[in-house]
C-alpha cells in the first residue's frame, strides 16, 4: 500500500459526518421540520448537493410538508428491508434528496440502541456523497434523539421566545454538550416577532449557557414570524419558491449564507 493510500484510509473516518447539520429543539412545534426543509432548499439553491433526513422517528412529517409520497422510509431501512441509499428519493421541486421518516411506526420509535447506532453510522457514511446532510430530529432528549444526534458536524438547536421552548432548548443543549463535549452547537431563534425580540431571546439563553454550563452558544440566526410559513405548508410547497422575498424566506436565506461562510 502506498503512503498516500494509507493516509486516505486513516483520514476518511474522521472526516465522515462533518457535513451533517442536526436540527433539534427539545420542545415540539417550534418549527424544526419547516426550518430543516427550507434550509435544505436554500443550500440546494446555492448549488450544494443536499440530503434531508426525517429523523423524527415518532411523528415524521417532512414528506407531508413537501407533499411527496415516498415508496420507502426509515422504518424499511431500520428493519433491514432496504439499504439507506435505496430509500432516498429526489425532491425535484427543491433540487435536493430526501429520506422520509414514518409517523406512528412502532418499529421506529422503539428501535434499540444497536439499530439506531447502525443507522447513525449509515448516515455518516452516506454523507460522503453529499455536500450537506440535514437531519431533522424529533422533540425531546430521549435516548433516540441522543443516539441519532452524533457528535460530528453542527447541531442547530431551535427555540422560540416562549419560556417553555427556551427551557427545553436549554435542557437539550445541556444534554448534547454532556454527551458530546466538543459538539458545535449553535442557536436558531425561530418565529421571532422582530429581530430585536430574537436577539433578546438569544441573549437570555446564551447567558444561561455561559453562567451554568460554562459554554459559549453562538447564534446561527434569527428567523422571523411570517404568515406565509403556514400558507406554504398548507399548500405543501417550498416557501422559497412560493414567497421568496417574505420575512421568513429572507431570514433563512441570510442564515444559510452565514452557515456557508
Ligand atoms: N417562522 C415562522 N413563522 C410562522 N409560523 C411558523 C414559523 N415557523 C414555524 N411556524 C409554524 O409552526 C408550525 C410547526 O412547525 P413544525 O416545523 O412542524 O415544528 P416541529 O417540527 O418543531 O414540531 C408550522 O406548521 C407553522 O405553522
Ligand atoms: Mg417536526
């Protein structure tokens, strides 16, 4: 084996998964799935090869938000019926690929540790074929979320300004950092009434993280409240196509550009 070939083999595992962006929140209903699909679309519009994975094993809904009917989903992957790569389908309207989850599937929400770790490894491996892989996780901080989260790449914790969302985001960040001390965790404030309001929410959480967890919490971005979000979801169409210049679209586009810097 040449020295170059040996170096490649040594370097490959450490690089795997670094391009994964995990989207998580603690609390449900804060906009994770909508944000994940919109960020996937924004990255694809910048020419990136993107895979969006619906990792909400209990209440999956990426496919519903985008109005697609996948033949295979994560439950088929977890039960060994198909390989992960076979369950991926192109979402032509957005120019990115998706891997659907499955709502209400017992197979998914009760999958054991070994299966979940196997799934995470398969995700790390497939990430080599893409510029970016987005993993939309379910709410909460249970074992499934902790195992799927992984320690590579970037973790975007999402909150709104509601106190319940803030405390759940704090709990999530605490658990994520305990499990993965070197994790790159950043905050997204969603559904902010104004940028000022979003900054206040960020400042509150950043100061709790500094004081009690002794960590810096960078701000990934602030996404404004926008009635077009709901309208696009109702029409199962990407907001960046339907309403490219409204506040939420512009916010995600700005956040996307900062992520790519
Ligand atoms: N920036 C926003 N402006 C207005 N409504 C939003 C915004 N983000 C999310 N929503 C609303 O919140 C709802 C829940 O979003 P969803 O992505 O399903 O949350 P989660 O995946 O965290 O459970 C959406 O159906 C949408 O109506
Ligand atoms: Mg969701």
